[in-house]
């Protein structure tokens, strides 16, 4: 307890004395963790989006204009028997046109000018939740349906969900590379600031060495100083992410929810804040250790 | 107490700082180490502080071969020493009280013990009334007395001093020497490196003269 009190007092005092250099380190860590947090937020939301769309994934089986009632019946049976469908809705050409008018009111007049209704009738198949994981079965059904009589085309959401998942993976990889570089820069900045602090305290350290102070007493304040800088940087990053999240919610929250179909975007969950705080402290600790190891 | 057996310290390019040095200092002795600059005085103190180890020979203190000590044993050994620098090495941002209490504090002593020891040694060096002053507010002689108080606060068995009067005028030098003689009178072994022959003459204790890393005179 005495040692801890000593570490905290010395580290806080040293940070205060070198507050200008420490501020630079804190801002560098803050910037690194802000980018890390931003990527985590984007990644989390893209994953949620992919999962949500995966749950509501559907087939659209577009029918030829000359399809017969028997063929439609046969296609419906085929979908039901596959076991992957929760519901099958038949959409007539007129209903498709009406849906277009509702979805794109500005283009409604264009549709009116056409001599005939260009929209095909379709069977909209809602996949069962959980069946979305049975990708092979769904893929096989899509293949069978595409070759069936009366079918003009099959649109299967999962194909571009796979593309979305690819984008998520790409964003994650790029994010990890950038975050890794920023983390390294942050740790080196902390190390340099702690090194400056150690230099400023060289007489103190020399006296401690000469009187036989335990190494933990010599190194502890240096490591803790790094941890404090890292923690402070994390707080800066969390505050900046919180401000950004509030701004985005206020300005674009509604639009994003409408376009992406998500009621509420996740901006800064407690877990993410915890990860950032621990990450910052870990980076600071690494920086502090880099210097402390050199003091014997 | 302190014994050097055929100690040599070789630095790069074949330069000997100490060469085949053999000496013995008994417990409770007061000894001067003198000689011109570069004679090897500071090197010997470095070896005694276990900041360095001999290239050849053995440095024995209290029956322990210093070169054989582990890191932890070195810390323990240094707790039995007190060291006084020529430039005092007081921490400018700390008060007199904090400077002296710094040693027991970093050795992990309880607060009550830190305070008791600090007040004792400050009283002993006669500066308890300046305990809230900062080093810059003190004279050179007062600063060196604080440095001696700091060296004594851990109740060492040996005091090593490197040119402790180097920055002081003759009267203050004598005052500091008298203080160190009082320390010695309490049973602490004192080894002082100085090139001030006049001071050695006035104090009148055993002196070892080094030159080119060898003892050339014992008086």
C-alpha cells in the first residue's frame, strides 16, 4: 500500500511537471484509440447489419409474364417443401407497380408514361430465421428455381450479403493495420515522454539506486506514469467518440436508420469503452516498461 | 570492514584506473583517500558502491565479495552504506525534510519511522529549523549538512564521501569534517576521497595516497 501510494504520488507529480510533453503523448494515444474505436464501431455496426439482413434474407422469384397458375403453384410447393422458407407471398404485376410507386414517388410519373407495366410478378420468399445459416440448402434452392419453367430470374439476397461480409472483413483488416501502426506510434510517444521524465528525475533515480531502493520503487512510478498517460488518452478518445456519436445521431441518425433498416445504431457500448480504456492503459504500460527496463 | 585484494580496474585501450591495489580499512576507522585527479579515487568509490566490479582481484566489504553479489544482494548491501557527493545532489523540488525523508520513503519504511529518523538526523546536523526550506534557500555548508543527514538517515555502517568539501570554503570544509568525525565517533566507518591535503593535515587521520591507480603513500 505504501509502495502504491509512492508510485501514484511520484507518477502524478512527474506528469504534472512534464505536462506539456505528457499532453502530446495523451493526444497521440487518444488519436490512435479514437481511430481504433471508430473502426470497432463501424465493424460492430456492419456486423449487426449483416446479421440483421441475414435474418430477414429473402428470395425474389421473378415470374415470366406468360407463367401459368399451375407453374406458380408448383414453384410455391417447391419452396415450401425445401424447409428454408417461413413465408411465401405472391406479388402480381399490378402490386409490383404499386410498390414501385410507393417506394419511389418521384419516379411514379415515369411509370405512368409507359405503355405497359414493366414490372414482373414475383414470389417473395422470406427465409426462416436460422435457415439463413443453411446457406447450401438456400443456394441449391436458388439454383433449382432459376431453371424452373415460368421463372424469369431469381434474386437471392445472400449473394450480396456475402459481399457485405467481405466488406466487413476488409474494413476489419485495414482497421487492424492502421490501428497497429497507431498503437506502435502511441507506445513510442509514451516511451519518449517517460524517458524525458526519467531524465528529469535522474538525480532522484541515482539516489534511489545508491541507497539500495528496491527496483519496483525505481521502475514503478515510470510504468505507472505510462499507464496514466494511456488511460488519459483513452478517456480523450472515448470523449471524442461520444461527441461524434452524439453529432451523428442528431444529424443523420434518422436517415441512417431508414436507409440501413436499423432502428438504432450502436455507437459507444460500455464494452467498447472498456476495451479502449484497457487498451490505452496497456499501450501506456508498454511505453513505460520500455524505459523502466533500462533502469537497473 | 573494507578490504581490497590485488584489485585492478582496466578500462578500454589498456588504461588501468586501479592497478593491483591492496588495502584494509578496519571497522570504525576514519580514512582519507587522496591523490591527483585521475589517480583512481572515484574508481575505488565506484567499486565500493558496487557500481562497477574489479577487472582483477577482490573487493571485500563486511566479509562479502562485492563482485559475487546478485542484484537483490547489491540493493541490500547498499542499504548499509551512506554516500555524500561533492555537488550535494539534493532534489531541488523537495524541501529539506522531503530530501532527507526520501531515503526511508523509497526503502519502504512506515511513515512514522520515516518521520522519526528524519527528525533525529536533522536535529543531529543542527538544521531541524530549516526543514521546510528548499535547497536553493540554503548555504553551501547547510546543503552539505543536509546531504550528510540524508546519508545518515538509514543508519549506515560505512559512509563514503567523494570530495564532500570540494565546493566549500576552508571554514565550512572544516565544519563538515567535524560533523563527519562525529559520525565516525558513533562507530561508523568513514572513507573520504579528497585532494585537499591541507584539510587532511588539519583533521589528522590516516590517509592513503593514490597515483596512477596504485597506493604510493600511507600516512
